[in-house]
């Protein structure tokens, strides 16, 4: 999100933003019991090591932001069932390439999973439960489905946070296969990957070292944060500030000490909601974490203007 500009305070909503105890970024008055329960579960998830995070379960927690009644167990059973159907096709000596072909055939040809090119910015594409129901998604959520099924089939698979388009890699003997799940599981060569990098930026040459770095396995936290940032952009573009605020809380809770810019972004949302005291707190936190940030001077000006205005309203 862009640097926060100086704002004029139009009115002061003290009952909404000041008079109640804060829980995370919001206040008790802003949360329903389901919201609080979900946030507490997310907080407990964020406290475990990255290796202990269940990617599918965590992605379904994100879905619950918009569907608080969601039954996570049913969604996880759907993934188990798909893996079970595919596994029944295997022989004892089924090779990794054969397993990949069976996975691709069932997921894309039989079940019809595909990338939602027509409505790419639909928030449903970022909710794993909706991806399983509609069999439509964006690269990262389709990749999570692919990863979770592949791992249940005994395949060594990892997500790749490739620029602009999330990918999957699978270990085959001493080699790796790069898979574009959004495009029905096509495999990509090194030249394909370099061409994609050239197409999204002013990159005159791509070294093997650069490519190797870009193909590193993404952590579970990085994958979840990428989903959340996608949602944050969608909700912000649609001016759906309450949902954007919930997503921002999830990002900050997930990334903890690495949240830095997320505090600035949440402050911007608070300002949209006229929650000035909360915005002040997040801007101060951002400057404390990133005192040398490129936009530090602009943020200081915003802080000064807010502090002056708030002092007059108190």
C-alpha cells in the first residue's frame, strides 16, 4: 500500500475506537464472539514453528474470515478423499513421474480444477474452501490444493513464491520438476522461467544463481502471508475496510516481529474507519520498527497532524 498522506479528521468516533479494550488491532466492540474465537485460534497457530503449521488448515482459517461458520474438518476430508481416489490407481512400483501424471489427470481432467482467469480478483479465489467447492482459484490457492494432495501421495513437493505467479516444485530423484498448477499442471523449463522473469520486469539477464534463489521453497508463513496480502489488496480496492482490517490483523499476528509495513498498512485502514487513536499506535510501532524507512519523514508528518487533531478532540 502507498505511503499514508496527511489527513484531516472529520469527526471522532470515540465510542467505537477508544472506549473499549483493544484485542489485537480491533476492539471488543468490533468483534463478535466468533471473530474473537477465530483470532485466538489464529494466534495459537502463529506461535508454533513453521514446520508445525498445517498449511491446509491454516489456509482454511483464512477462509473463516469471510465464512465464520466454516467446518474445517469437512474441507480437510475433501482433500483426503481426492488423494485416496488417486492413490488407489497406484501400483507398488509406481514411479514419481507416473504419480504426477495421475495427480494431474484426476485433478484437472476429471475434477476440472482450473485457474479463474475470468474473475481473477474475486476474493473467493483466495479462500481454500471455495476453491475446493468451485474448483476455481488463483495460482497460490490451487497450488496449496496440489501440494496437500501430492504430499498425501508421498511426493516431495514445495511451494515456490515465484514473482507474480506462485509455482510448485516436485523432487524427482536428483532433479526437480517445476509445475504451474494455475495452467493445469504444465511443467516449465529453465528457459520458460527466464522468459517469465523477462516478461514481468526490466531484467536484461537472469543468472543461474538468481533463478536458483527464486526457486527456493517458500515457508508456510510466506505462503499464508501471500494469500493474506492478496486479500488485503482486493478488499482495499473494493473499499471493504472492515474485512481489510481483519486481514491486516491476521498478517500482523502471523508475521509478528517481521510485520513492519503491515502496521503502516493497518494504520491506513484505521484512518479510513476514523479510528485515529489506533492509527496513531500503529504508526508509532512502524517507526519504532523501521526508523530509517524511506517514508519515515512522511509518516512523522502524519503522526504530528494526527496528534495535534486528537489532542483538540480529547
